[in-house]
């Protein structure tokens, strides 16, 4: 083991006795689940089923949602395996509780301390594991490898800043990356950065481009559709601070019958959004209060989790949030997944800040399924032709759907890489 990793292991062992106290403090702050906080110490809250376990890990919402197609494929092709999904945030756990199929287990990932990692691996004994994006926790990865777990780093994305940090410890970086049987970065840029640290690249996979359209509640769709009636619907999806009020003001002069639905990326911001809308005299309804849009409602704030598929299906046109940072003089966000509306055949507009989705944004724009708008106040000029010409909007949505289908082939490449690393199927019992 490299000197840097030895020091890291020693330090994490020394401070591990403080972990329960620190986790309890985080739970009091609402940052950990107080009922399941022991999972962060490697103490499982459910029994391990008999048979082989495949472990999938993503730290937060985007990463864990990108694993759902992998879960579905494993369940379909290898029903003999138990699938364990770990994540690190309360929001991801809440979403996974609703989205994971029955029989798939979710646990919070252990903190990267030797005792917690050992307890987690002792209990679950996974045969193979898939880590998504850039979760390079030394104790977790190296201990799993030592126990013979076959490892894949998939959909890996690494920034130049992160690479600069690892370059201070080149031997440690090489040792951690060599623990993976397969490394499949999101794109060529991340691949080159990982190669500079000593990784062997086995192809490119971006799991956020894979998958199906987000699900929805059919009964809720029927109720909302009836409440909206024949009004045109514009959905501003995954908005961030400052975007909501900017979009509302920009669209204020459009068709007074327009139904504008705001979906904040972080629903806990709904109180601040409501304050801003009330200050400016807008009539609105909050989804979290169980209200429906009606004739007295200027706009609807969808401040709930897990209902993106519902509201996207209601949309005539979608505006992608997290993409107008520069125009609003806010810290850059990098945009959000434009494939969500595209998979539903919805025409979409986005701001210029789409650095986290550069490749897919380029593909959708080139296909004619996505249009870039420089600032929120430029939205009316782009929206009006689509709202005035439903046939043109449908054609744009169809182009987006076809481009999204072409972008989603990464799941097949991951399964091709993962399948040889899985344990052989359990023999069937005699009849």
C-alpha cells in the first residue's frame, strides 16, 4: 500500500470513534436519517438474503437514479441475484424508496472508515459492485477488492480540479484505480483525465443517458389535466434560486390563459419561492399543500419529490432550469438532464449553462429537439412559435425523442462489461 494510503487508513482509524457522535449531530441537523443512522457505520438494518449479492452505489439523486435501468436489467436477466443499492443522501433514499422494485434492498453507504467498511462488507459479502461517477473512497474500494469483489467504475466523471488533487499522490491514485476490473468514463475528457492518473479505460458509458421516461401516477395526471383544462402548459423543470421569479416575469406578457408549472430542483426552497411570488402579486398554488391549479391560479409550484414524470407529461413546452446562471449572475449549476423531456417527446428550451450535459445537449440541439435561449427574458420569443403552432411543437418533440433513443445505448455497454464479472447463475433445483 502506498505511503499516502497508509496514512489515510491510519487517520480514518484514529477518528472513527468520533463517527457516531458526528453522525448523531448530522441527524439532529436533518442531514442523516435518525432511524437508519447506524447504516452509515456499516450496521445493516435488514438481513442479508441467501445467495449472491450485486452491489450498486451512487452518492446522490442523479447518480442513484441513473442506476435504476441497471437494476431493472439485472432483475430481468439475473433474477437469482439480490441487488443492493447504496447512496449517501436523504433525498436519494427518499426517491429510491418509491422507485426501487420490490426485493431490491437500499442501504446508506458506510462512512469510509476501516471499521464501518469492514462491518458493511462482512454483512453483505457482495460478489460484484458498480460505482457510478467519481466515488473513489480508498478504504471501501481497496477492502472490497481485497475480499475478491469484482469492481466497475461506470459513468465516471472527474474534473480537472479533482485530477490535480490526486496528482499530489500518484501512487495512491494508481492503486485505487487498479482495483477496478473495468473503468468506463462518461466521455473522452474524463477518460483522458483518468488515464493521466494511471487508469486503464475500457470504453465510455454515460448512465444518465440511459433509461426510460420518468414514471407518473395516472390518476394524478387525470386530475391535474382536468383542472388545467385546455390551457397551454409550460413547465420550468429543476429550477434554481433566482430562476423561478425570472421565468415568471419573462412569461408574464404571454397568453393570459397559460398555465406555468414551476418544479424547483430542491423542494425545500418552496417557502422562499412563495415569498417572492407573493411579493410580486402572483396568484399561485403549492403542490405540497394538496392544492390544484384553477382559474384563479397564475402558476403552480410543484414542490414535491418524484413527480417529474407527471408534470413533464402535462407540458406543451419544457424549460430546463439550472441553465441560466450567467444571465442571473448566480454560481454556475451546469444544467439538468434534457433527456427527461426528450424521452416523452416534449420540445424543450434551455439556457446556455449546460456543461454537465454538454454532449447530450449538443446532440439534441443538432437533432432539432432542443433550443438554447441565452437568458430568461429571451424565452417569450422562443416559446410563442411553439405555443402558436402545436404541429411544430410535436415535430420538435419527435426529433427530441429520436435523439434520446440514440443517446441511450450506454446501458448495453455496461451490461456487456458487467456480465462476465457476475457469479454464474445458481443451479436450479431438481423438480
